[in-house]
């Protein structure tokens, strides 16, 4: 039985590199996102807006017509939204939760029967270091990724008896289209917040654009796929691993004093 991998967010960045890498390794790749990758892709591609449950229903029907099993599901699609919480609108908050959390839950839930048909099915969710450490002025992004980490942990326990492994990969700053695709806030400077929002966003954008290559994340995904027992949450890169570890052992007040100095 050929190995089938379904990757959401395969039109750009980490998802696209994962798709190309897995294709080169002989996997049957199925890509998914709202638009096709810019370059012509040589594998089946399902268009789907994960922010719309009806669209997920339709896309899932298409996937069931393409394959009778899925060995690996990589939930990589995601969006970022920045800005002060006081300025964030209900619609922005709803949008990021729909795409980064509820859409991931809904497509995963609908594909579990196909994953169960694989010999050792795996679900790999792309979380973020920002889901372990809250970054101000992109708090909704941090909230959505923290939710993905908790989703990973719960799903892992629930699916263990079926032999399905579930993990989350937590990249730090990665140089992709994510920076340009992030929803920008309507207010970047005002009398109350002064230039704090603008400075914080500039710092996060610079960090991302000087960040690691998406291939660093792909290597971690590849290693996970090969492992029999996958770890629960895997941070990518030595310095980010150290950061997450320190954030767990240092007093929270100290951790958030440092975060405030960096992004506050
Ligand atoms: N870059 C970083 O610094 C970084 C750090 C930590 C974690 N991450 C996470 O890594 C994942 C991949 O991001 P990336 O850096 O590769 O960014 P990216 O280049 O912007 O890729 C995001 C992907 O998600 C898809 N997507 C966005 N909204 C969607 C929707 N409503 N429905 C379906 N697909 C949608 C996009 O395709 P379409 O626009 O065609 O739909 C695209 O393929 C995300 O989950 C992100 O949160 C990124």
C-alpha cells in the first residue's frame, strides 16, 4: 500500500516545502489550501478554505474520492493576526480561531476514519513557540497556537488505542510568506499605545525574516514521520528548545518581564 500524506497549507512556506520533500521521498502527496502553489504542482491538490465548515465538508468528499487511506496528516495551514487586543475586532478574533483552531479540528475529525485505515497513522499539527510563550500584540495568534497544542495532547490520548500517533511541531521564527500574509492591524500607533504596537510588530517581522529556513521544520517533520513513538510537542531548533525549556522552569514573572522587554 503506497504511503499517502495530506498536507494543508501546501501552497507556500513550510507546507509547500514539506510537500516537495515528501514527494521526492516517494510519498503520494495531497496538498490543500485556498489557492494552488505558484509553481505547477505534480500531485493532487484540493482547494479548501479551512475557515468555512461547508467548504471543509466539500473538500473532504474530494479527499475520500482521491484515496482510501491517509498515513500522515500534516495540519500546517495557518494565519497570523497582529495588533493590540483593545483594537482587535470580534471578526479578526473569530477569523483566526476559525482557521487556526476550529478548521483544524473539523478537517482532522473528518479524516480520522481514513487515518485509521493506515497501518501506523500519524497526525502532525504545526503549532508555534508563540503557543507556549504569549507574544503581545499578536496575542490571538498565541491563543490559537496554544489551543492547537492542547488539541494535540487530547487527540493523542483519544487516538492512542487505534495506533494513531499525534504530535505538534513548534517552529520559532521561520522565513516564509507568513510575515507578508499576516493580517495587519488597523491601528499601529495612537495616543494610548504610542509606538509600542508598531515597534513590536517590526521586531517580530524582522525576527521572522531573519529566521530559520522552512527546511529546518521539514527535517523535524520527516524525523517524526519515521519515529514509532512520536514525542508530544517538538520545538524546532536548539535556541528555541532552550527558550521553551527555560520558560517552563523559570518563574513566570521573570519570563514575562523578558517578553515585555522584547515585545512589550
Ligand atoms: N513562519 C513562521 O515564523 C512560523 C513560526 C511558527 C509557526 N508557524 C506556523 O507554520 C504554519 C505554516 O506557515 P508558513 O510560515 O509556512 O506561512 P505561509 O507561507 O503564509 O503559509 C500558510 C499556508 O496556510 C494556508 N492557509 C492560510 N489560510 C488558509 C485557509 N483559510 N484555509 C486553508 N489554507 C489556508 C496558505 O495557503 P492559501 O493562502 O493558499 O490558503 C498557506 O499555504 C502556520 O500554521 C504557522 O502558524 C510559522
